[in-house]
């Protein structure tokens, strides 16, 4: 999702710009479990995970290392993003497994996507269901 957002924004962006774009476009299914601060930090868990995703992309050469808080796809990143989308479209990757992606974003990655009971739920959603069961 981070790579696709950076791709759609084009150019070099800040973390804040990428976060605002993802939120405004309704691409993320982050919920009350994902938004509280990460232990020891002021940022929510979800946003810390986004920053780690960017770091992983930099380490793998998919986002250019242009200094602190610069989010820009490399040539390799653009190539991989196109390949990931083709894999989603062909069924090699199933967007239903990505529980943080909204149906809107899943449809962006696979135009044939339709919401179903096969869509993955977040781990906390499952815990809530079990906790709420009457004994």
C-alpha cells in the first residue's frame, strides 16, 4: 500500500504526505487496534508499521534513499509495483489476504476483486469475536 501510494503521488514525498494520501483515498482499514501509540513512541502502531515498510523498501532498493523523510520510488520499485499489480490481477497474489487494505484499495490492485467472506480479518477482530462469545 505504501509503494502504491508513493507511485500514485509521483515524485518525492514526505511521510506525512503519504499518510494523508492513504487516509484521504480510503485505502487503509486501520482501526482502533492499529491507531493507539506504539509503545515508547508518540505515533500510532499503524503509522510506525508504515515507516518500517518504507525502511524495508529502502533496504531492498525499491524506494530511493534520498535523505530523511523522502519517499520516492526507484526504477526497481516502479517495476515491482507494476508486477505486484499484475500478480493480483492474475490471482498469483490474493488481495483478500491483506487485512489492512480496504475493499477500495483491493479493487485498485485487482479490478475483478469483489468483497467476500474470504477476505482476511485483522488479528484483533478475531480476538474480539472470541472474547465477545457468551459462555
